[in-house]
DNA sequence: GACCTGACGGTAC
DNA sequence: GGTACCGCCAGGT
C-alpha cells in the first residue's frame, strides 16, 4: 500500500538543516519520475508527521505547500535555517538544493 | 464501485 | 519565452 509514503517521509526526514529538495527529486528517487504529485500528496498526510516538510518545495523553489502550514510557519522556518529567499515565498533552490541520492546515510 | 481532486513536472504548441 | 495540456498514483466523496 502506501509504502512509498514511508519512503517519502524517510527521505524528507533526512534533509539536512539549511538544505531543501524538490518533489521531483524525491519522486525520481522513489522511481516515479512523473510522480511528483504523489510526493506532495504524501506530504499532505505528513503534516502530522515528525518531518521537515517545509524543506520540500517545487522545481521552481516556490513554497507551494505553505498553504498547508499555519500562517507563515514554512517561510519563517526556512529563513531560520539560513535559506536564501529570492522572493517572499520562493527560495534559492539552486543554492540550497539537496538531492536524496546525495545523502550519505 | 466510479468519478474527481490533489504540496508537481515535463513536453508541446 | 510563456501558456496550456497531459501524465502519475492514491485517497476521499
């Protein structure tokens, strides 16, 4: 069943502080290149999970999922981790991008 | 049981 | 270069 949900949680939970990743990167890491949507959907159920879902943004670095966070929790939390913002709700994804495949366990 | 929607991404026009 | 449409899989109604 939603095994891949757990994998999403596992990957997201391993995102280093001050780093972010994208839905596509996680999806591709799980083997579903076009399943980025599913990753986001998984995180939808992960809002109550002990994972830094705020470190996951879309391919454009936009905080698309901030709507699921109370207030500006997502934005403020990222700023606390020294994440560079190019816009009020868009981070410097190219600078802080973290690929799941690059994790060192 | 069937249909619709949903934290996105890539390709086509 | 920008906009539009289609594709992926699962869950909720």
